């Protein structure tokens, strides 16, 4: 079977489309990796070849994101949901290790994923509170980020073990344009951010974050693995908190496989890391480096978003975008039709144009075009042409 395919135009939110060249190389490596006579999925996770995959992935990610020496990169099985629980227990322990006290985690809720992360912290009996829920500022719906002036007083002068946000809410199409100044200007606050669906889509200053987590399957790889970037000082603080101390304070003990210092000490291979999945992620990193790195990808992403939002705005009497312009996601463009009874027709005709994955999340309906890094400008142009054509034919 030849390793060729017609280039897809798939707008699914995850698992998402990957570059064809990455998949072609991965397919070859799954059969015979580095001409060793074994596929990459068959080698020991502690072998020399596997260790090099881990080292290369860390090196290439560090180059792409300009990660400073103050931070460590590691990889964990699972996705964002695993990150919700491991973040809560590890960062709560870090605060104890640093201060000997408990402080609540603060959550900035702008959509379903940040809400779920908060709920998981509460379920684990990790002290946590919602600093703001954007629904309270937008008629009971997600689709906005309140101005910092409306909630910064809930942060200033208060103690938090960490403050958590989801930078890009995949379901609701809301993206933080930048980190809030009240967080970045306070050195006592550790900012924890879920970048699962916009990782490597734009330049960020990693030094502003206490920790970053990103599930692979939305923008950088296959499901089953999550990358983490964490301050080394936080790792030290987690290690200082003894299990007895955490027990006495009523905090949960992190399972050993998700205990960040243990994972880092064992170079992400304390237990069997899915090395093939990590290799695919690293192939994506290498692909981005060849394209010109994050600046080149950001410029392409901005053009894709400009074209698609421009078409939807042009036909604003036909399409509705339920997100304020100030926080529209450049990765997940959500929209609905103002005219009832046309949703199925839209999806059917889109499919006839080989435009797939456009159905909105089951919790909100409508449509969602995920225009991740791997989605070409040509694919977005093709969707734009269809969006205009459909509006004109069904007005």
C-alpha cells in the first residue's frame, strides 16, 4: 500500500488532522525505526533509541518555544483531563512545600474545559475557588472574557497556590489574547495554563508561566500523551512536601505515575511512555522548525483566521458568531446559522466539497471549524468559498 493520500480538509477539533509528511515518516518508523529491524512501538522505553526520542522532543520543543533554563519539559500519559487532576494535587503540594500552609487554587472560567478543571480540583478536595466565571458577564453564556478591571481585585493581595486558565476554549471558541497583567505582574502567583488547542500556534513568553500543559491530539500529535513545561522551583517545592504533612492537611497524595518530580527524575520514563506517540509529536516539532518555527506558523494562522472570520462577518445576516471579537479563537471558529432548518444541509453540502469535521460540539451545537497548525491556507480558502456560496444560495 503506497503511503500517499489526497490532502484532507478536515476541521475536526481533536483528534485532529496532522501533516501528511509527518504521518508518512511515522508509518515507516512504525515498521522499521532507524533501520534497527524493529518498529518504534516495539522498542524498550529505556533503550538508547527511545531515550534519544525523548531528548530530541525536548530539544526541539525548547527551540520552538524558546523555553528558558528556569523551566523543565516532561511528558505524561493521558490528556488534558489527566492534567486537571495532576495539576491540582501537585501544585497544592508545591504551595505546602514552599510555605507550610494551604492556599486555594484560583480558576478563571471561560468555557467548559476550565470549568471541568475546577470541578476536578474540588472533587479531589483540593481547596479551589472560581475567581470569575465569564458566564456571569455575558448573559449566562460563554463567549467573552471580562475586562481585567472587573475582576482583578479578587486576585490582588490574596494568596493562591496557583491560578489556572485555559488559554483556548475548544468548545466555545474563546481564546485569551494575552495573559492578564494582574497575574504576570505578581511574582507570588504561579500561572498554570492549559494550551492543549493553541500550543505552538503563536509566540508566548514561557517565563511568565509557572506551568503549561498541552494534550497532543488537538494541535501537535496523537491522543494519549501530554507535554508539560514547569518551573524547576515548583518541582523542588513539590518534593519538599512530605506525604505525612499532606495527609495532616487533608490534601490528596498524587499517584506516583503523575508525581511531577518523579516523572522528571526518570526523564518521562518512570513507567512505559508511549514512545511512538511521542515520536509523532517530535516529527510535528521538526516539521514546524522546517516551516520557519512559531513566527511563521503564527503568521499563517492569523491569515487563516482573518479569512474565515471575514467571510462569516461579511454574511452576518446569515451567520452568527457567539464570541466577542476581542477574544475570538484563532484555532476554533464557532458559528451558527440564523435561519433554522439548514444545519444538516450545511454539513451535507460541505461534505460534498470534501470539507469534514465541521459539526459543533454536542453541548452547544452549531458548527466549529478547527483551523489548527496542520490545516493549510488552501483548506481554509476552500471553506471560505463554501461559506459564501452557501449563504448566497440559501438566503
